[in-house]
C-alpha cells in the first residue's frame, strides 16, 4: 500500500472540463473561469492552466489545469474559496466524458517524456485493482 500511496505523489494530473455556454453568458463565464484559474493556479502543486473558447463553435469552452500529483489536485480543490467559486463552475461542465486524466506523455522543445501510468501501478498481480 505504501508503494501505491507514494505513487500518487509522482503522477501528473490533467483536469479538462468542457462547457457549453450561450453567447449571452460568455462575459460572465469568462469572469468565472478567470477566477477559477486564479484560485486553482495559486495552489501548491498546480503547474498552470488555460481557459479557451472553440474557434469553430464560440459557445464551446474548455478549462484545462495541470497538477504535479493526484494529491496536489485533491488539495487544490479543498480550500473554501475554491469550493465556493470553482466547484460550482466545474459542476456545470459537460458530463458526457471524464474530466480528470493522468498524464502519460508530455512534450516540450521537441522532446517527449513518458510518465508511468497510475492505473497500471494500481493493478495487483491477480489482475484486479489495488485500493488507492
């Protein structure tokens, strides 16, 4: 169990939430998204984030935030201002697909770094999942 727990501290996490925002609500959504980024990116363990709008469909938005670990992601969602401002915004995200992903590869300057899968490390030898 210690190995699985230690693994939580070394796996990059990507939060990716998509939103469908009516044009009349775009300015208010932008302000709320900026506040969410301020709060999340101020958290220890947050590596940065972006709020974007689709060029092809201006009513579609995405909030993407990167964390250094699962624990960093969890801790970032804990403070009261985050629960007050960010969690309600995340609750409005489209729920037709997952929003939290492990990072398996990252690239910069033409070089790609592979990252071990948290899911693979949580498998027990018998093929079931180990508790996390």
